[in-house]
C-alpha cells in the first residue's frame, strides 16, 4: 500500500527542507507531493534544488490562492491508495504519520491525528476556536471528534476525490470532515505531537467565521 503525502507550502523557506527530509525518511512506501502556492520568499529556490528527487513531485503555482487550492492541486498528482496532508511549518511531527497509516491499513476507513488526545500546548485563542468548531461539528453531525481542524486527515484516495472539494483556503478542513461525516463514515482519532509556531501565518477570526459558515452549509446542503 502506498501513501501519498501532500505538502502545501507558502513562504516557508526556513522549514520546508527540514519537513521534506523528515517525510522522506519515513519507513513506509510513499510519494511526496509538494505544492508551492505562489511563494514570494526563497521557498521556490529551495524547492528547485530538490524537485528531481525520486518519489518526490514539486508543483509550482504562479498565484497564491490558499491551502485548499494547493491541496486540490496536489490531489491531481496523487497515486497512492491513501492520502494525508503535511503542513510545511514543523508544527506537526511527521513520524506520527507512520502510526496513522498503520491504523488505516488495519481497517479503519479514515484516521485523524488529534492534537487534543495528547498533552500539547496551544495558544488560548487557538484552543478556544478549535474546541468551538469541533463541538459545533459534533452537534450538527452527531459525531464524537476531539479535533476537527487537524491537519493530519488520512483518507483513501478514492474517497477524497469523490468529495468534490471546492474550498480554496483554510475552510478545506471543515469541508473534508463534514462531507465524510455526512456519508456516515467512521473517523478514528489517535494522539499526535503538536508544536505550535510562535509567529507567522495563523488562522484568524475571519477564517473562524468562514469555518462556522461552511460547517452549517454542509449540514444543510
């Protein structure tokens, strides 16, 4: 079984190489798909140096359109039986992917890595926002998730493609989760390591409002 690991990246010149090296060293059959979402720093220059590595694809987008757009672009090139997303900023520890993938092979249809099933620290505003969005999802979709917004969502490739994803930004997270739950598919959660960045790109209140809108939209649609 092969795992496709999609890494959307935007202006992460200081971390993308380390992330790609960590993912490349994972002891499992995999392909790595890095999608540069129109970076304006040295990220592209770094990626140019590694784009010809075996089992690694690098896609360059000319315009920054958001995380969801980058993920959807990466899906076009994925050939593994399962797919997972890896952020490019080192907040998530790639070694957790091995355990998540093994659980999927054992028979769980969808596996999420939860930041709230382990003792991870998170800024208060992020904690409140994540908890609220997860509780809202659980109420509307009769689920029991602890971390709806997690980056680590491992799904079968055919399932992800069948969801007909439309989001361009961070709202890709609730779109994936809500569409899976609406089909009655069980999501298995496991604890993961999480090291929140202290500065740089953060999901802001506008992203939170969008998430609330889309969670409600997918419940009613």
